[in-house]
């Protein structure tokens, strides 16, 4: 179904998590309603749970490591990367595109390697903490995103299409050339939202960020000042730490707002945009409006540098 959206329309980036507790159906129906109203929407998806399940079905154990800063993340070796390539752009992306087509949305599935959509530097080794000691673990296939091909996304908007974006992304090797690598899905969504100067909705299995992680009634409604953001950072634990990190990156690079909201709520995207989650704005970083930081992710065309 063609839509009347365009590059000049309001733009929303919706990140749908891959946790077992997240049902994407409500979010996808909500995306269809936004598209029908003329909003440009990019859907970004994760998939760590599905990758882990596939590894286990193949008789292999997923590997997670802790950084010296205390952040837990996946270690993506070459074998895990093969599974990642199979699951993310294969089954998960296709399932979401299929579901959106059934909602009347003309969706287009993309991985970060398509059209140089998402590119950055490959991390061939990572610093980890094991048994209280800092070590270097080599053979990693992960990376960060420095460049977003916003032109490709805007071309799709002009044609009435909804991009559905997931990993892998292009990781530049020091000696030249690229390797497909894993990148955190929340930070991927942040890079896309920053490049498009969009509102970012990070959907998860809770209704926002709680001052007391075990008490939903302590949900923090918004962070519009630096002091309020500090309180959000103090409150974030576990997987929520990465979401706050992604929110800051999105706002630093041009996003107009970031909301952490409940994927399983009624109308999860529109309710989050209406303030039902935890909303963070550029003011939380001391920025006015949608000011872009000097180290912003650069929206680039196909000839990215």
C-alpha cells in the first residue's frame, strides 16, 4: 500500500526488542496507523534471544562478557556471526516485513550492509573483566556505527515504503574493506534517529525507567534537564543501562526526543509519543531544541566516507 509520507513529514524510529516477553503485534499495528496518517516510520529490530536460541539448537552456547565498566554484552565470534547473519536479516527481518504487509504497510527489509546503510569500525578485540581481572578477548565480530545512509531511507520514504532495519552492519577493517559485524540494536536505532532528526521510541517489556527497578509505581515520566537525566542514569540497571546510553547518543546526534516505553501496551508507539513512557529530550543534555553535537553521526549517501 502506497502512503502519502515524504522526507518532509514527521519521522519516528521505532525499536522493537527481541526479548521473549515482547509481542511486536501491537507495535506493528500502531506503525500502520502512523504510516496511514502520513508519518515516516523506520522500524529497527533486535534479536539476541532468537540468536541465542538458534545457537543452542545447534548445540552451542552463547558467550556473554562483562566490560571493565560493568556492562554485559555478547561476544560475537565468527561462528556466532554466521548464525547472526542467518537469523537477523533472514527470519526475524522477514517475519516483521511479512507482518507489516499484513497490516497494509509496504515494508522493505534491510540489514545494515545493504546500500551501506550502517557503517562504522570493527572491533576485532574487546576489553573484558574475568575473575576480577581485565583481559583482552580477540576474535570479536562487533562494531560501532559512525555513518548512516540517510539518503537511502529518505528515498524509501519518498516511494511510500517503511524500512525495517536490523543487523549486521558494515565494520571497516584497519587494512581496508569491510566485515559484517554485530552492533547493539538500541544504539543502532539511536544512530538512525539521530541521522534523520527523528523521535525515537525504544520499546521494551516494561513501561519505562523506574527509580526503584522493582517498583513500577516509581516510573520516571521525563528527563528534560541535566539533573533529571542524572537521576535516570542512577536508576538504570542491567539492560536499561544500554537504553539510556542509546538515548543520550540519539539526542547528541540530532534526535528530537527519546521515549522508553512498553511494547505490550495498547497502541505502544502512539502512547509512548504521548508521554506514557520515560521521555528524554535534548534539554537533558543541556542542548536547545534538536541541536546536533559536533561528534554527531553523519547522515551520508551511498558514497560514505
